[in-house]
C-alpha cells in the first residue's frame, strides 16, 4: 500500500464494490471513477454517493480526508429549458395580468363614478344646450368632467398656498369652450377670490378663522373627554355590586356611537358635502341674483355666496362657543336618591 505507483499498475479496484479498474471500460462507461483522497483509493462515483448516503460520513475511512462535494452540472435539452422558461413566464404574466386588470377595473369604476358626478354637477349649474355642446369636446368629457368633483372639494377646502389644481381645472374648462367669456374669467378668478376672502375673514375675526375647523374638532373632543370623565367618576363612586348591567351597556353603546358618528362626519361628509351641496346651493341662490347673467354665472355666484354664509355661521358659532362653553350634567341614580 505504500508504493502508490506499483498499486496503480498492478491491481486498482474500487474499494467499495471491488471492481477492477480498466481504462478502456472506464472510457465507455457512464459511471466515472473518482480519486477523492490522498491515499490513492479510487471508487466509482455512484459507489461513493451510495457510501456517503448510507454512512452519513463525507470523509475517507483511511486518511480521513474530507470529500469535495459539488452539485452535478445541469444537463437539460434546449426544449426542456424553453418549456421551463415558458412556464415561468406564464405564471408571471398571469399574476401581472391579474394585478393590472384589477387596478384598471377599480380605476375605471372610480372614473365612471367621478364622470357621472361631474355630469350631474353640470346639469345643476348649466343649461342643457351648452352642456351638450361641451360634451361634444373629447377633452371636456374625458378629462374635465371627472375632475369637477375634485375641483369642488379643493375649492371648498381652498388653502391659500395650494391653488394649482383648481387653476388647472378652470383653465381646462374655458380652453375647451374655445373662447374667453365672463364665465371662464370668473372660474379662473375663483381660487384667487377664495384666497383673498380667507385672508379677509382672518383679519375680521382676529384669529378665530385660523384653525377654526381644528378648534371646533378639539372642542368636540374636549366635550367628549369631559363626558367620559364624569362617567368614570360616577362609576368610581358607586358600589360595584349595585351597578346594573344595562346601564354599563348603555354607556358603552353611547361611546361607540359617538366615535362612529364623529368618524363619519369628519371623514366621509367632509368629502361628500361640497360635491352634493355646493351645486345645489348655487342653483338655489342663483335664482335670486338679478342682472343679465347666464345660468352658470348665477350658479357660481350663488355657490360662493352660500360658502360665505356657511363660513359666517361656523365662525360665529365658534365665537359664541368660546364665550359660553357647554356644560354637561350627569343625574344621580334615582334609587340612591330615594334611599338617602
């Protein structure tokens, strides 16, 4: 065993299956011979794999040299590779198509809702003949109509530092009309008038307008916190054994209803309110405006007047709330009063 050259020339056998090494047969056989260690022990590759699988050892039993194990090379035909690539592309395209189709379906649904809402708004403030002429223009029917509800929401909020969106919509309206009229000029000046109006109201009410909506919400929150504090104080004073389950359930339902109504009014109605009420208020108040104005011009002036009346009412109510804060009373338990 010490003379390696003599061992290789005389009788080289697989140390696992004891088959003799034949160089001619080795070139014809698919099972190649391996010499993975330093002690010149050779073996078939299949025999080595079987030995490693059965014993769980990856070292030579004689010299304890660790075998170098590598993944076999992939020997697939081009047809199999093409089928694999096609299967991967099919799965990927199915996922992408489903995602894109879902997004397009949701977008189309929202777009149709906004477009129908825009048509309803135009019917409230414009004549039918002028509306038919405007709908014949592709830019107006496909771009401007879906933007009208968004324009009303932006104009209703109307921060002085963000009027680009409203200006874009207004310019789209009169560019589709292919002429500059009094109505188009009035539409273009609405954001600037709203900004000046906001600044004027701020000067008049001396700080009441600034953060009025947030202050109103804070006052409502303080009101509810005061309400909860009194309820908690009452529950602490009362004896736990004398509480009735119906009363506790009533206060829980009242708290849940208040939270739900608060979320509904502040989130949903804040968006729906200007879209629905703004055109209707303009249509109603526009009837009382004298002069040779068109229906659309009267509707715009009436809507702006409704906005002014709304702001005056809200700011006046907030000023009154500041001077006369609300107070809440929780009545005592009638049973406890009679016992005392």
